C-alpha cells in the first residue's frame, strides 16, 4: 500500500473539500466536512479496499492522514 494512493482514496470520501487540502500531514478531523458519516465511510473504505478493520475510536486516536495510514498498515 502506497501513502499517496491511501491519501487519494481518503480524499475521495469527501464531496466538497478540494483535493489540494489532502496531504500526509493534514489534520483530517479539522476539515470542515469531517463528520460521523465520514468516519463510517472511512471505516468502509479501509475494510473494502485494504481488507482491514478499524474502529471509530482508532480513527479518533489519529491526528493526520499519515497517522491513519500507519495504523492501517500496522494491522
């Protein structure tokens, strides 16, 4: 799994946020569009695309997209 591919897949879960907002050091929970529905979409993305299971609590423990990527790759 590549970090840039993960960032692109992550960004695709957002409808109104410009793609340029998504970098490895983006604090995703600060994004205006971030919501509980987005959390569910990210959980589903990770399950279907990477065959990994993560929880909302694990997502909340991450600050940046790279933190989330590292969590997913460590599972």
